């Protein structure tokens, strides 16, 4: 989840501060929260050195090193993809090829490469060749990510020379690159239809992803203009949350959880809690559900006290309860996500912290 409250102007970060963040990231004695905040500081710093420091943690550290951390290293790959620096490509290619990295880290590196292909200076043919090479590999999370990435590159080519279409997500999440665009459908297509496409295992994963993001964008449009559609934002969010049980792809389910975290809607707390509590679910899905719960709590608790309903308070308490319950989960990815989720919730709801990472602004 990209932890920046809107677009803010950023002033240069001194080299010493950047290197201090890089050192913290590589220090196993630092707390998980401290290392996470250092990573997000580097993610939002404008300086090229930030890319090198993130990459040093991502590429050069593998198990059984005490510095290695699957959760933070997969976030590091995500950060490199979202920054938009072509210089990150060789580092991400290295991670995709390195089988010593956990599948979730390699998946995030592949997704980051596809994200970078919309930025100048990126060798798209090199990225496409790599994605094609791993699109049928036996690491399911990586293979599916590469398939989606190839779909995205095809779509980007089709858009070349066209007038860019309006995308509400670009206005709401200006610093975030989606792994797939929404579907180009007529205005008569409703949320149920999009839900059905998202849930259909007979359709390509790229198409299902596109339906997911179309449904998210419908929610954003409805929240902006409640009279714009026949379904309420809460009703559409309930349809989207059904994707947490989408058949055939844990990768898709994890993306649903991520999007629910972006939206931060209290009505999705029961679905996200059920997902986190399902110990038979893939760890990367439960991890995203945990972080999404943290985002929802933050949104609820950030509401003006005069506007906060008893229902909102109940949802926030329920979410905190389930996150605390799984702070001792046997899966490191899950329990560490719960730690960060509670920290994120406190950040979002705080009036004292301007931004999660200490980027000077």
C-alpha cells in the first residue's frame, strides 16, 4: 500500500539522511516498523541514490541472512516499480531470476517491471522477453504475474498514439501504478457484471484483473458522485469483497485485498477479517488482508469525532481485535503484516504525523 497522503511537494533529502535510511533498512536490530518507515522514506525521496539503497536491500540480501525479510523485500520491489526510475530495471531483473528469493518477492519484482514500462527510458523489449520467459514457470505466483504483465504491455502498445482516457484512480491515487487497466465498457455495465467477470476462472487472469479495477473505479466514481449510478458505494464494495474468495488464483485474491485497502471502506471489515483468519489461505492473501484492515481502521479513526458513528467504532474495534489476535501467527509474513497494519492505522488516524515516511516536505 502506497503510504502517502495525496501529492505533496518534496524538497531534496540530504545524502546523509538517505544513507541513514538505507543503513536502518539493512540493520536487523532495528524494529520492523523502523525499517518499514525507512523504506517508505526512500520510496518517496526524489534522489537517484534512493534507488541504489533500496536495491542493495532487495538484491544483495537472501536467507539465511538475518537482514533478509520477505515482507520488507517484497515491499522494496513494489517501491522500485512505483518510483518510475528506469535505473531500477536491472535490479528487478536480477530478483526475478534469483530463485533464492521467496516467490512473493519475485512476483513483486515482475509486477514492478511491468509497471515501469509506462515510464521513459525503460527497455520494454527486455522486460517483455523476461516476462515471457517466466510466464509458464513452475512458481505459480511469478508465472501469473508475468502473464498479467504481458497483458499490460500489449495494452500499453494499443494505447500508443491515442488520447489518454480519463482515469479517476489517477486523481485519487496519483502516485500509484495499477498492474492492469480497467475494462473499456459501456456505461450500462453494472457492478454485478464486473463481479462476475472477476470471479470467472474461465477468463484470462488479465481480464479478471481489469474487471477488478473497473469495479474499484466504479466505487470511486460513486463516492465522488453518489447519484451517478444505481448501486451505492457500499453495495459495490460488497461485490468487490466477494473477490477475496475468487476461485483459481491466490494472486487475484491478494490484489482484491490490496484494492480494499486502497478504498478503506468499513463495510469490508468482516470480509477482510474472515480472510485473515483463514489459515488455509495463501499467506500473501492474508498479508494483504491484514494491511487492508490497518488502512480501514486508520480511515475510520481519522473521521471527525462528531461524524463518527457507533457502527464505525464497532468496525474499527473488530479490525483491531483480529489484527492483535494474529500478531502471533505462525506465518512470519502474516504476523509482521499485522504489526505494520496496526502501525499504519495509528499513522493514518494521527493528527500529529503528516506522513508515514519522514520525507522532508
